[in-house]
C-alpha cells in the first residue's frame, strides 16, 4: 500500500505509472468546469497542487462535447511548482470520427486514398456536414482550416504545429470505424461486396435494400460504404419506400406495348438494359455485350425509352448525354460507372464514322482497356466498366466488325402512339426498385436461361451459326423474359416478332457489306461534312411518296473517296469503274440520265433510296420537310415518266 500524502486516500497500485495516471486524471475531472469555460484568445492557467503527480507527457489534447482543448503542463520559473495552460483550439465538439478511404473499385490501377472524416457538433447544437481531411489537411493546420471552411463556416480552429500533431494523434485514437467511399456508382467490385451502390442505399445480391444514413453511408457487415460525392448531382438513387414491383412493372410493360404500337424493339431495349447488372459475368463468360443503337427519325420515342432505362438504374433523365458529347467523354463515362447503361441521346452521325467511335464499340462490347498517357512515359489504365445505349437519326458506319457488335433497333415513322404517353410513364423514380427483383435471379439462373434462348434463336435458321449476332439477340430476349416473369406479363406475338426482328437484323448486316450500301450510309456524313452539296453534287426529291436521289456519279464517288482517305477508311474506298455496275445491280437503282447542277451538266444516276437505312432521315435533314408522308410502293425501274413530279 502506497500513501500519496496525508490529504489523499490510500490507493492500491502496481507501479508508479498507475499512480501518476490515476492521480492526474482525477485532477482533470476536478478542473473540467474551468476547462469548458475557455474561449479563443489568451489561454487560461491553473496551478497544479503539489500532491498531483506530473505525467511524463506534458501536453495533451482534450476532446470535449463543446470543443477541442490544448492542455499543457509547465513549470513555474519562480519554483512555485507546476501550472497548466488551457487553450481552446476548436469551437465545436467531435460528433463522429471515421477512417475514410477513397476506393477505385472498377479494376483501375489508381491507388486507394486514405483520409479522415470528421463530423462536428457546433456551438448551436447542430451537426455539421462531414469534413474530409486529405493528405494535406492531415499534415498542416492551415490546410485543415481550409478543409473545414469548405463546408462549415461556423467552425473555427486555433492550432499551432505541436497542438495540431497531437490533435491528429487523438483523432487516430478515437476513430473506430472505416468508411469506404466508392468512386464508381453501380456494382461494387471491392472485397466481398457484389451488390449495387446508390447514394441513398445498398442493393444486396439477394435483393435486400439497406438504407443509408443522413450522410449517405450504408453499414454493410462491419464496415460503411458510400458513394464519392464529387459528382453528387449525378449519383443514382434507389427507391426505399413500400413498392409493389410486380404491379408497377406490369403497368410499365403494358404502357410500353400501347405507346409503341406493339413493336418489339422497345422491349428488346429494356431487356438489354436490365441485363447490364450482370455485365461483368457476361464479359467474362459470353462473346460480349451488345451496344444498343436506337435509330429512326425524330419524335419516334427513342429518347423516351432511354429515359425509362435511366429511371430503372436510379437516374434522372439528365444523366443522359447529348449528341455533343465527344467519343472520349462517352468512354470516360463508361469507365467511371460500373455495370450501368450510359444513354447517349441524339448522337451525331458525323462522329459515328470516326475511328474513336469504332474503338469505343469494340471496347464496350468486350470490356477493353483504354490507355491514357498521364506523365509522358506511363499509362493510366482506364478499363471499360459499363456499356452505352445510343440513339440517332442515322445508323453508323458500314463496317461489319462494328455492326455485328451493335444491337440496332429501328423506330419507324408514325410508330409511336403519343396519346398513350402519361406523366408517370415518362418519369417514375420508383422504377429503380425493379432491379432489386432482377438481382434476385442471380447469374447462374440467368445464364441457364440465356443458353436456352440462344438455342431457340439458332433454331430459327436465320443466323449462319453461333456468333455475335445470336449472342446479341439472346441477351436482349433473355432480359425481356426476365421482365415478363417478374411482372407476370405476356407480350403479344412475342415469338413471331422476335423472328421478324432476327430476319431484319441479319439482312441489314449483309446489306451493309455492299459498296452501294456503304455509299448510301455515308451520305449524311458527306453532306454534314460539306463534301457533298445540295444542287451542286446531288438533288433529292419526294415523288409519289418515294425519296428519289439524283447525283453526279463521278464527282460524288470522288468526294466519297476523299472522305475515306481523310478519315483513315481506306478499306471502304470505291472503284469508280466497278461502282457503276454495282449501282445497276442494286435494289435502289432506277435509271441513268444527264442532269444539270448549278449551271453544269453531268452524267447522273437516279436511285430510290426510301428503303435504305438512312433514306427518310436524310431527306428530312436536307429538305427540312419533317412532315413528309412516304409510300411503300416502289417506283418502277427504267420508267422515266414514272418519277416525273
């Protein structure tokens, strides 16, 4: 038994260190009311009684409910013993401290960033927004001030170098939990987590939804997950209230059939979209994932179906990119998000003829890796983590390697019933819950269904064999069957329409190999790029409801080849001598003639391009006649009098 002094109770100790610790802690409790009254400005001093053992650590940080205090012990120069200095360093208490890690969870080679997240209780008893201390803010009290003031103007600090180091040591001691901030919305590819991350919750692989707290943190197991707030306005949300997924999905499919007049194309778009949640597995085990390409004239419902896809994945319509987005910007979006369909609305046809577009299609289909030079010698790998859904007035370039990686979906004129479009059909954020039902299926069950669907498609004897084309359609149709199964809905004439679509898809790919199809397909790019000029190189007319294209044959082929050279499309160049024979053999040929163009005469060819993939859209773009009515009856070949206006 050791006796401290006459005025102190007897204390059992194992070592002098225990005595020092117990005794000084008691002293701090006694003077705590004085500590809590400290404010910024001159420090408060307090004499330390002689019966208090002075600890070896002469300066500590005290974290109290109403603030942070710097407590230091000093020896009096007049040999009157010890006294303590108490200074208020932060005018707010610590509500919560977590170790914070920024995780790049999409196969990128960027390193993890370690930070500290602080939440303060301010002097008005309100709770602050989270403050993130990066490597600078953890190392320097001036940068700490900047980090705090970015989100919390009322919080002030008064550190020096020593007190700040002690403060950071205290934070490390108090922080118990870890928060992993994921830079990629969508599927989680970190540790053992395989669900989907939203800004307000976590969707587990079994369809369970775990809600986030007020700071967007979701406790999954023993750790917290959140989405990086850098692009807060574009983060997806999942609907967490009561929702009858079966009833609402049934309503969505029923409305889609009415709005699109029973066409299968919008359903194939939805089917492909929901299969994106299994994108990683499809890239790993199947030939690839099709890039959906919605094509047709304006106001035919392409943007509408893209908006529904955005809702399914928890996004507002503004998540959709416009046609002004560069191919590099689109690729960056597909790198930045995990297993999410990026909707590219009103894509510029001129860009779709570029090598960048072609590279994107190949990378999106097979999960390629883009290499970005970042320091002159090394590459920062930017792996593709999502796919894209394009919409455009025109189909893209005619190369077979590009086209058989696309799932082209044609939206014909007058193919949409605008009277059936309601406000809840256009926008419904509750639809994000539908993915929870899809998630329950699991990849193995989805894969088994896919294999049966592809066998069925190959049994139609339309495609030559098991290849990209059969894979693309099988993925889309599998997704449609899953949606129907969840909703208990049966799409009218589904199997007959599937066969019709496969025939159209197969024929379109074969057509686009021919020189004439290549030439016609490039007409919009040649026109918008000012290679071909209206009334100088060609004329276009609507005759008996048919789009008649009259062109200076030699000059147009010359300009076509110039375009191919300048855009590194040498394999697509045409031989002017043999192209004349190809024209006569094509289904679009009417006859040859001599025509005047801006004061000159030239040998010309006249084609009926109404049924070419871009014919009707090209007519509208060049004549500004958006109300034209087209006829299905073709003009008679060789009969000049038949096409006289």
